C-alpha cells in the first residue's frame, strides 16, 4: 500500500469517528435509504368463482439497487401464493398455487421505466409509479373454490426480489449484501 493511500484512508476513518462522536451520522450513512418490504394488508377470501388474495406491500429499495436499475440492470419481483388445506392426520395438502413475475427495467434513451408481466409491457415516467403497480393487487385469483369448509384452508404468501434473475457478474459480486435481499413471507386464513 502506498503512503498516499494509507494517509487518505486514515484521514477518512478519523473524520468518520469524529462525526459519530459529535452525534452526526457519517456522510456515507446519511444518504443511505432503508431497503425492505413491509406488509400493509393481506386478505384471502373465497367467492363462488374461486379463492382470491388481496395484498398491499410497501417496497423500499436501497440506493445500490436504485443505482443498478438506473444503469440498465433488469430486476425481477415475484409474488407467490399457495392455497393449503389443514389436515390433522397428515401434512397439509396443496390445493392451488399461483405465481406472478414482474420485470422492471430502465430505458436510458427514452428515460422511462418499463414494467413487463409476461408478454404485457407498459412504460412509466418514474420508478415510484412502476413500483406502485406491483406492490398491490386486488382479487388475484389463486385457485378454484375449495371443497368443504373454507376455514380449514390457508394461504402461504411470498413476495421477493429474485436475485437469480440478475446478471451473473452481479450474482457473484453480491456476497452477503442485505440491501439486495428483499423477501417477505406470511400466512393468512381463508375466509368466506
């Protein structure tokens, strides 16, 4: 290590220590956005047509993830729902399963955000508008109407950022970065 690099690193370490002792957060931490998913509402209900799920999730992206998106890296979000029947004599039986996948991409030439759901694609002006579409769903049909009592059924719900869909160099370089680890899992009872 060269002397100049050593002096630069030690000076930045001293400045960070002084900022913490003065009660002011370090400059690198001051602009960092909290990443995470928080569930606002989750309801599963049965209708004459089938079993439906309503959810509303607050999506918080870290600065690293926003930076990668603005550089053109596609990110995939996945919502999964499994309808299970409770059984006292054996493991719970899987009755239905549904999955939704959204691909979020930034188009630098047009300065628009693209949201793809299967073959359907739509453009948005901002990242907030794009995330607003995937963060909530009403009357998502997850399966047929279960036979028997609806109170004996429940739904396993999961929402996550699919890191396996990222480009391979990003997967290798991620390591244990919790800013890219967005995952939420909950259970909700099926109601009439």
